[in-house]
């Protein structure tokens, strides 16, 4: 038995080598060759727009609260139609750990992860992105979603006027 075990132990590694000898190499010669990464890859973060071209971000601070390394900051303001927006919005990518919790927390699909990963800089200050660096001119992964067509204040339709929304309740009428 011991002899058999020794023979097997000697031959098996050669068999593994032989088996892989004719396989095509999987090494990618980056950066000359670039692999297409899955769309769910968690890379550089962007802020997206709704189908009407408006900023999706309503400056609710949920992404900032969810961020475990505290690298998102912003200042909220309200437009004349009551729509909230971020006056400034900042992400420090030098601290970001690309966990995706901010994108998970966002109720309006404003903040999204992209597969872009090659944007390192020598100076950490260059990794601080402002709103103008983050805001893109399309809806990212879901082009059709518009938060205000489903809920919220009457920006697109009057309150309660959306297809999947109930009219507002008079809370005082619920008193016993
Ligand atoms: S990916 Fe994670 S660490 Fe980066 S900004 Fe979002 S929540 Fe913060
Ligand atoms: S990106 Fe989303 S979660 Fe963050 S403040 Fe804007 S709407 Fe809220």
C-alpha cells in the first residue's frame, strides 16, 4: 500500500502538469488587453439622471449614512417646486472601499456603481470627486426609473396621482 501511495504521489503532479499543458492560457495582458467586466462590478461611482434629464439625487443623506468609511458628504437644498437636490456632493475615493452599500441604500437609483476601476492618482486629493465629476447625463443601469413618478412630492404628477400611488391621507381623520 505504501509503495502504491508513493507511486501515485509521484505520478499525480506530472499528470496535473500534462493535463494543463495544452490548455489555452488565461493570462490577460493588461492594459493592452482589457477584459469586459460584469455590469455589477463595483468600481467608480456615478450620479445618474432620470429620463427627463433631472438629477435623481434628492439629497436624502441615506448613502452617506450607509457608508461604513464616511466618505460621502453633501449639502441639501430645496428648489422652488419643492424638489430636493444636492448643492454639492462629494465622494472621497481614496477612502472608498467599493462595498456598494451607498448604491443599495439609495431610494432614487441616483448613486450607482460602474465597472470602471482604472482611475487611481498619485495625489490623494485628486481622488476627491465633486458633483460635477460624478454626475452623468443618463440613467445608468435603469434608464426609465423616475422616483417622482412613483412617490414623493408632486413634481411630475400631483401627490397621489401616480399609477401605483394612493392619494394622501388626512391623518387627523384617523382619530377615534
Ligand atoms: S461603495 Fe461603500 S465605501 Fe464607497 S462610497 Fe459607497 S458606501 Fe462608501
Ligand atoms: S445619492 Fe441617493 S441615497 Fe444619496 S443622497 Fe442622493 S438620493 Fe439619497
